[in-house]
C-alpha cells in the first residue's frame, strides 16, 4: 500500500538521535507512462551500518510527486517518507560515473585554459621588455638634447655604432618573434576556452546534482551492516505520451501500412537515463464515476401564457408555472480495456525534453474507392475502406497520409477500435472533375418556374474523366425529400441510383459509374414542389 506524502513537511518529527546521515542518489529505473501522467520507480543502492540513520534520497522531482512509497531489501526497516528541501552536499558528491568523467573534463579544461592564459601573459611581459629596450636604443640614436652625445674619443665611434646596430637588430627580431608567439598563444587561449565551454555544456546535458538537493528523507534501521537496494515508487504528472501515425496507401492494391510512433514528453528537472518504459493507454485522471442525473419533467403551456409569464423579482416566490432548464445528459465514461506497450530498449530523455520512438507497424487490407460529392466538391477523392483486424485499437492522434509515397495531407484521427470499420481519405483525384449545373437557369430555357405555391427545377450533376485511363467511382448526392403532408414533391432521376438512404441518411443517393478517358457522366434530376397558399418553401438546390 502506498504511503501518502505530505509535501509541506520539511523535517521529521522524531526526537530520536540518528547515528549517521546517509545521502544517496536513486535514478529513474522504470516507468509506466500513461496518456497523462506516469507511475515512476527510482532505484538506488546504499550500505547501511547497524543502528538507526537518516537516509537522504536525492530526487529532483520530489515536490511534483504524489503518493510516494519507499521500500528496501528484507531486513531494513524504513519509516514514512518526508520531503527534503535544499540539503547541502559537496560538489560532485552524487555524480554517476559519466557525470564524474564529465566534471573531471571541465576541471581539466579550466586548468588548461588558465595555463594558456598564464603563458600568454608571460609572453606579453617578454614583449614589453623588448619594447622598453627598443625605446632606449631609439633615444640613443636620435641625437639632440634627449639623444646620445658624440664620444670624446672618436676612435670608439665605429665600435659604438656597431654595438647600437646589432642591439637594434636583436631587439626588433625579438619583438617580431614575440608578436608571432603572442598570436599563437592567443589562439591557444581561444581554443582552450572553447574546449571549456564544450565540456561545461556536456556536463550540463547530463544534469548533475547541484550543491544543494531536494528529495525524500526516511529513517532506516538495520540490525547488522547491510548493502541494500532502495526503491522509490510515486506518481508524476510531469510525463505523458502521445501516439502519431503515418498511413501509407498503395492505391493499386489497397494495401495500407500504418507506421506508429510514440512521442514522450517530460517536464521538470528529472533526468531520464536508460529507463525501462511501458506505455499504457490507461488514463488514471479520467472521471471514475458517471454524472449525476436530475429530473427533467415535460410541461406544456398555452402560447399566450408563455409570452405573458411574469418576471421573477429578487425575493419573490417562484411562479407556479416555471420553465425548467434542460439538465445535462448523463454520460458514463469508462476506462475500457487498456493496452500496454513495453518498449524493447531503455529510453533516455533530457530533463524537460521529449523523444519520439517507433512502434511496430500495422498492415491492413482495404478496398479503394473514388468518391464524388458534386454539389460541394470540385474533384473526386480517393477513400480506403476496410476493417481494423490488427487485434488492437488505433488510438486518437496526429496522422500523416501518404498515397503511393506522396504526402497528401495531415490530420487528427479519432479512435479506431479493434474490429471497427476503417474509412480514410487519401486526397483529391484531380483528373475526376465534378460537374453541377442548374439547368433551370440555362439561357433560352423558360427559367425557374415559380408561382405562389409551386416551383420546378432541373439539376444535372456528374463527373468528367480528364485522365488517360478508365475510372470507377461512387457518386453521392443529397436529394430533397418532404416530410410534411401539405408539401408535395415529385422527383425524377435518370439514371436511377444504385443505393438510396445511404448510411441511413434520408435522401442521400449513390450512383456507381465507370467513366472512360475523356468521358462525362451526368445524372439528370427533375423536381416539382407544390404547397398550400400563404406558406413558403424553404429549400435550395
């Protein structure tokens, strides 16, 4: 049974003295990720001396966790968990081997950068010394009141000039060499700094613990020294997954391949490294109970009474004949049969990041149909019809639709239950151009025949095949119908439809056409309406 975690508790309320504070890390090892939230397990290993101790478990997402339970190996007695905030630890004290290597790389890169800067500073000092010598030699050779005077013994002039020239040459050569060395050392400093930045970024990517940690603390008691594994189980609302799909249709054979993907999202600062993940379609946060019902009495009123009902004033009693607002319908939401996908490989996700994982693809057989709705569309569309016989449901999600390897669109799909019929559209068929003509408006005709209580219309609709091969298509049209006894409707259709009231929709008719290249097929519809005088017809073709 899980133990409730009181997030407001910062310290344990026990007066007992603990022999040691033992700080450990417990990384995320397993997780069952729901469509919203996750059940997470962290694991860590610790050596516990005899006696009672405080076990401080570093857990960055402790404050966002719910229903925490801490368990350990047999023989270790564990108290109830309490929230731990801001506990100070030594830098790198909880590094794993990869983080320790990365932290050592940062330290080495920092030392190398510091050494390169020292070398550059020393090289600058040498150059400044040479520049000072150069200034002195210039003063000697410039003459005048600030320059060197003529030697008293002229026999030493040649020797003095030779010495001045050789020293000038030496100093200038030294300055040039120092300049080259300084540029090279400056490049080394820049390279070492870039290496330090890269090493720092690599350490940050591994999300090491800071010098203060949040987590969970528990008391542990052992009779003898023992090395045990500690497990922390909790619920997290910072994780969820979404399905997405690629539907690939072979328009010649009707073969439908469904590539399935799972995208996992994590929030907060927790690091997910090599986690054994199971993805469940269950939603623990969905409502558990059906809605409550309220009585919905049916009442009748005289039309005059409805219009003359007095407005209630504040403090008045309710009128005898009150209008009852419609209560919400009772909707029972059930969890149904959830499905779990145990991912075959460990999953790693950066803190607050996401990753997309492939699932096993599905293969279905469908029948393709060119479907035409000429009153509203400009072209026919390719539709794949079949059954989900994969043995599992296809969950709602974002989908990309490919027809013969060409992307034709993206859309959200609804739930397709196991065994349910599938009907998916795969884009327009531009060579099947749809036609709709109101012949009542044709030039030279008598036009729309309308009197006060009659109307006659003639409509033509169909398809033109501008492609280079014959096509079979299904044409749908919603023809008018009359439900009132006083409205008389006479309708002629040529040719007659192959199906009427399609999908139990009254008036929706269907025609099956085979259309050769360059051929046009039309349906001619004649309509005649009659109704009593003083009333109006509400209908548009």
